[in-house]
């Protein structure tokens, strides 16, 4: 059965904690939920934008980093990957610690780590220093992501969670998409360090907002920390992410890659076996027997697979094939952001009409259609307006489905496990994004090298066959006629490879349509958890939200 504090009654003459929390000082009942929940939601979303913005800003700054720090290609890869590796590996542990010590404390601590790491990273003098501080930033972000979702779940009553999730999902996607624009604008006037300094004022503003507006969420964890599970989760996720990140360079069938994947399977099996024997596990692994939970998580992974995989190649296409500046190339991602934000706002209406299953299948279908058209029609001369229409279709599909997919995940667990649900939500997003870059990047790279192999490049020019940026660097040293022939061949090879990558991503999304359409059970109501357990309101006696922290500000 479902219910909120506003519908409860009591025969006692003494007001219950529920009634007290749901009433004004004059005794007039108010709807369940924290009185400043919508203002707090905006603050939480600003923290999410700050964290997700960072990586996409950094991608724009990589060429400047290479010059400023004399960084090699391997250094640049680790500057990017150190953050991702630590972030993904520690998400489950960070979610568990946030539940034990309080989600608001975890959020504040994570932001301090993230902002402090950004400030020190901005004054790094070597690539090694920057890699280390990027890892610290990833550690901070690992605490931020699950905490924001856990607080939202506790602040909002079930009837309002779809709208809150829609806003949260939009901010997560928009942060990724506006990063290239921000990075391009910064790098037109400042050095590479501006890609890190930008985080400092954003984090400071978020900290002030959290301290003034976001309520204290009481601890949810009472048992001792599940240390063996924590160690196994960090090792397992770290090995898996490293295998995915390095596979494009090593090869998917390389011995190291295969060993890492095998070790992950062993560690994952040990983790599952341990958690099944625990009365209060860090992760409720039995959730993975819940078809709705698994398919909803899968749709999020597919969404971020398509998002990160597509943006990875489109940024090169805009800058090198079309010759856009970094700012203009960043603006090229805005159709994604605009459509995603608009449809995220409408997703509660769509979900109310189509249901979660209908919304997810429609959103995945839009992603598959947009990527399919992109893969079949894009050439080196395709005008931006045509690509913008396809990107808007993909962005609309993503915005439509992220909130209901997150709702389905959190509805699969009691509210007291919201931190765990938030961590799992973030894990599947991150793994989907990392896998998207790895798989699509591998496909594009292998097809490009195969196409350029027909050019029979020799000597110093042979490096042009490795990747598109190298081809354009080589072309700058050639005569105009030779440079034109080389860049024309390289641009054509890359565009064809990008089209193939888009078609693969479209096929993955289409497979998701079939799996969700035939496999996801219908959910009659929002806010219920398995076995009919009522979702716990924010003002439940066992886990009250401390509104005094807000009221006294």
C-alpha cells in the first residue's frame, strides 16, 4: 500500500511526529514533503551541473593542456581517465558511507574535495600532478552524485517525485552538453587552467546554497560498515572500468584486457556471494532478480552509451571536418541540450499518459531513429541544420526517458535504501558512458585506419593513418595540393567511420526498445517499492527530515 503523511490519521490525542511535521505552526495541514523542497532541488541540481560540466570542459581543453604541460598522449588519456576510474570505482562505497553519516554531510564533503581538487589542479606544473588531483576530484564527485538523488527522494512525496526526477535528470544531461560551449568560451581568452578554476565559484555557490536551504537528512545506515563488500566493490568496479577504458588502445582481445575482465567476474561473484549472506548488505543484490530494476538500469546505460559515444566523435567531426572553432563546435552540442532539457520537463506528463514502459520505449525509439538517420545520411558536407534536427531527436528521447528510468530504479527499493539506489543509478550511467566512448571510439578508430590504409601512406605521413587529428597536423606540413588530397581522404574516412559508430549505437538503442517493450512490467503507481512496501515519507518518525536547520536560517 502507498501513502503519505497527509493522509494518515491517529486516535491519540497527542500529535504524532508525522502530523507535526506535516503541519504549519498554526496547525493547518500542509502536503507531505519538505517546505523548501523545490528551492533545495535547484541547489542540488546546480551541484550536479558543476560536477558533470567538468569532464566535458576538460575535453575541450586537452589540446591546450598538451602544450601547457608538455603532456604526452598517454598523459592526456590518464588526465581524463583518472577521474572516471576513481569516480566509478568508489560510487557504491560513497553511497554506503553517505547513508551511514548522512547524505547532506556526504554532499558537502564531496563538494569540498571536488572544489579543492579543482583549485590545486589548476596550478599543477606537471602532468603527473594534474592526474593525481583529477583522481581527488573523482573521489569528491563519487560522494556528490548518490547524495543528491538520496536527498531528493527523502524531500519529495511520491506524487511529486516524477517532476523532481525530471529536473534532476535534465541537469545531469545538460551539464555534460554545455561543457564544450563553456570550455570553448574560456579557452578563447584564458589558459587551460581556466577549465579547473571555473569549478571553484560553482562549488562555493553550491556550498552556500546547501548550508542555507538543503535540509539535513538523517543517517540511514545503522549497521557496521560492510568492509569486505566495500573493498570488493572498489576492486571490481575499478578493474572493470580500467578494462573498458584501455581496451580501445590495447585491443579487446589483448591478454591484459581479458585477464582484467576475468578478474572482474571472479570479484563480482565473490561480492554477490558475500552480500547474499549479509542481513544488512551494502547493496541489495537480490534487486538484480527484479526485472523492472534491471531493465530500467539497462535503459539508463543505453542512454549514456549513446550520449557519450556520439558526443565523442561529433566534437571531432565539427572541429576538424567542418573546421569549426572550439566555441562553435561546443555550440554544436546545444540542440542536444535544448531538446533534452525541454523533454525532461515534459517527461512527467508523458509518463502519466504512456506509463513508464511506454515512455521508455518511445524515448529509446527516438534515440534509435535519430542515430540511425545520422548514420545513414551524414557526409563531409552535411549542413549543420540537418545534424541539429537529428541531435534534437536523440536529445528529446534521452530527456523523455531518464527521469522515469530513475523512478523505476528507486521504486524498486524502500526509501531507506535511497542512497544505495542513487549509487546504483550513477554506476549504470557511468558504465554506460565509459562503454559508449570505448566501443564507439574503437569502431570509429578501426574503420578509419582501415579506410586510410588504402592511401598507402609512407614515411612521416604514415601517422596520418592513425587518427583524424594526426592527419590534419601532417597536412599542415605538405604542399596545398597534397594537403587537400590528404585531408579530403581523412575527412571522408572519419565521417564514414562515425556513421558506422552511430549505426551501432542506434542498433543498441533499438535492442533496448525490444527488451523494454516485451520485458518491463507495467507499474500501476509511482512511489511503491517491491512486495507492496509503502514508500517512506520524508517525515516518517523513524527517519525524519530536520526542517529546523532550514527554518532557523
